[in-house]
C-alpha cells in the first residue's frame, strides 16, 4: 500500500456511474494525498493546499485547502474505486489540460470467478 491522490469526476462517465463523492483514487499524478477534479466541461484542476501549524492535533499540522487551479496536463489519467467488491476503473485522456475522452477499463478476472 502506498500514497495516492483523490480524483473527483464531475464529467459524465461512459458507463453512467456517478462520481460517489470523490472516492476515486489515482497513482498517475504526484501521490502526495492531493486532490484533482475533472470538471463537467472537461478541464483538469488541482486543489491548492498547504500545511499549517496546529498544536491541537497529534502531529501538530493540518492541511488548509485554498481553491482549485487549472493544470495543462497532457497524457492519460487512470482512476479507480471499488464499490461493494466491484472494481471500477477508467482511463481519461487529456491534451493540454482538456479532456479528450474517458473509457472504461474492462474488469480483470476476479478471484473466485469460475466463468
């Protein structure tokens, strides 16, 4: 297990699935527990945040979110989740920060699947 980033997808997914409140994960970006958003109009945004001192917390730090910035990402972004034991994965293709398409990644054979 390692670090990952969260993806919120406001853009309609090809299989009609809803975003589920931003519980998609990706390891295709910086993997610093950041957040990215695919907007309804196909832009890719990164959440700006910083760590601030907070002695009321066990580690003495808390993350302060400061808004969203559009980024000129060029390439593929794979994001995924598991709902009730069902793996769901998508590949989003971006050109200069604009979504070109999102495709569903077919599921692999699952453990216990005898078909």
